């Protein structure tokens, strides 16, 4: 069954998008869950909320992200 985070993940919803990071926040998606990393990504057409995943995982990655970064 896995953790609450694993149950929220749906591989059919994965997309590749490009844009500039407008903000990065720590959020708790559901009561009792560990915080996750959430950002707003401004594309050429709109600003999209993106939940990257649990903080303990994202913060251990070698790739660091910050406000103003452009992702292709």
C-alpha cells in the first residue's frame, strides 16, 4: 500500500513542462503527512502549481532549485 505520498502519486498525470519558478514553499498536503515541496511555475501561457514530492526526498537531491530558475 505504501505511504500517503505514494498513494497520491499517479503516473498517468506526469507531464513535462518548461517555465520559470515564481515561488517555492513547504506545504502539508493532508493532515498527518510530512511536508512537501510545492512551487509555482510560470510557463509561456499560465502559472501552474506543482507539487514536487515529500521534502525529505526533494531536499536530498543533488539538483537544487530556487526562485527565478528556468527549467526546460
